[in-house]
């Protein structure tokens, strides 16, 4: 009878043996042969990486969809450790001398960044976060700065500070003036043929139609109230809105698209700079009053409130689709990482090197499983967390007395 090797055992027996191994043993066995690597990858690392913040893959999370590369489960665990420990390499891209608060949007194969009056589209590659040369530039004869833009499907909708907007679809750009020239446009969003724009004076709901090959925007309703940020839900039936200033401290609102009725939520905050729908009943808000909040529509209350340890305002946020949220802060190009399962505690803080952008706020932030993109006064910072050799910058216990 020939001897039975370890790799000749069935998967169940191998897993029972691996239960007695510590982390270093499993790590060493992972590289011994392809069979053990496959067993450990899909039976052990798969479960461990399922619900991780920033790198988790449960339900094909938003960060997975934004990632250029499909990472192994082991790579996801390693990158998650780097996110938590603050281990990353930093890149500085697209430096510009003139101050400008760019907006960024990330897809798996393309990266969009507004610059002055245009949106630049960059390809993504396997070895770099984005290609330094832009693939194309979306612009028109209007030279006013772009204040906000969004993309869904193959359609891009952007608003300019002068109140003009443009829509780009089917390789054709159409520019129309939707607000007065003296209005400062703050935010835009759309779903299907429903478009919403807001300025420092008012907010308008539009319906897009196409006649004789020309795009036309018909005004549906003027809400006579300005918002700093807004977001249409995935179902397309409501709009979450954040006011720049509400002295009654009820800055979070919601508009029903079908009826046009407005609901004032009981969220005790003066001003909201950015927000996201986590799901149909939960809204994540970045607030002026140094808080990041998770609001539940069903209970009409802030279920969890996170305070910034340095008492800085939250300027922007991005959600990974599972449990992780990154928030851009008011000072020092700083970004905070939160796990929404862990109340009243940040998981890590990232301080990009100051260089010329001393004290710069983070104007826009986005991420995938590997990269964090941070917009500052004069450039774009990219933090790469797939760098096991990089220096650790751990600020989790910065306020603990030694």
C-alpha cells in the first residue's frame, strides 16, 4: 500500500488539520502547492475577507465594482490590514498652480476629474491608479468652472458655477442654461430622464426629452429653496437634500419626486456638506458641525453620530458599499476612515504630506479596494494600500495617554 501524502487527503480532512494551525502556518502552507493554495484561498480566506471594510467583496460591493483588478481573497485581507494600520505609498498627481476644488468620480476602467471648465477622462491601468495623460477632455465654449458633476450609465451631467449645465451622452455634448447667471450652482444629480439642479438661490426639477435629435429640459417644479448637496435614491422616487445653513438645525430634507412634497428630518445639524444613500432607508451625512452621521428614515433620527477628534468639519464622504466610509476633512488634507459597525470611533486617519497644500481641505474623495483618491487645493493625492513595504502611519491611538 502506497503512503498517503498530505495533498492526497480530501478537502474536509485538510480543513480539519488547518484548524490546528496558526496564522503563520497557514500563510506558509498557502505557498507550498497549488492545491493547498486553492483550498486555503476559497475555504479560509474567502470567509475572512467577505465583510472587511474597504476590501470586502460581499454582494460585489461598490469598491469591488470600482476596482480595476479582481484581487484574490488573500490580497484583500492584506490590503485591509494596510488600510487599518495606515500602511501606504503616496502619489501626487495633476498639480496646478491656481487654486481649484476639483470633483472626482471613479469607475473600474476610467477616472473622471473636473478641472476649471472641463472634465478630464483618464484611463486606469494595472500598475498605476490612473494614467497621467488624459484620454479625452469634455468641454464646450462656456469657460466657467465646473462646480459639480455626476455620471450614470453612459451619461454625464455637469453644472457650472454660472448656472449653466451640460449633458454628455452618445459622444455628443449639449450645453443649456438652466439657472440665472447670478446664481451659483452647487450640485446636480439625475436618474433616467429626471434631473435635479440646485444653486444658492433655488432648486429645480427637470424632465429631459429628445425632439428631432435635440435634448430639451422642461421645468417640472421650482422648490424655491437652495441646497448644498443632494442625491437621488437608487429607486428614483426621492431626493435627499442637505442645506448649507439652517438655523433651526434641521438641515437634512427629503423631496418626493412624484408629488413634490418636502419632508424635514429630525437630524440636529446646522449644515450638511455632502451625503449618500447607504440604502433606501439610511442616509450618510458629512456635516459642518464636526460630525459624520448615519440617519434612519424609518425612525426619523440619527442612529449613530461620529465626532471628529480634532473638531474639524466633514467636507465630503465616500461609501465602500458594505461597512466602510472615508471622509474628507477641513484641514491638512486629512481623511478619516470609519466602520459603521463601530460607533463613535474612527478606524484610522490619513495625513498626506503637506507640501504646498498646507491646511488644505479635502474637496472630493473616492476610493476602490486598493486606492484612495484625495482632492486638495492644488493637486490630487493617491494613497496606494497594496504596498506591504511602505511605512506605517498609525494614528488610531493618538489620543491614548501613555
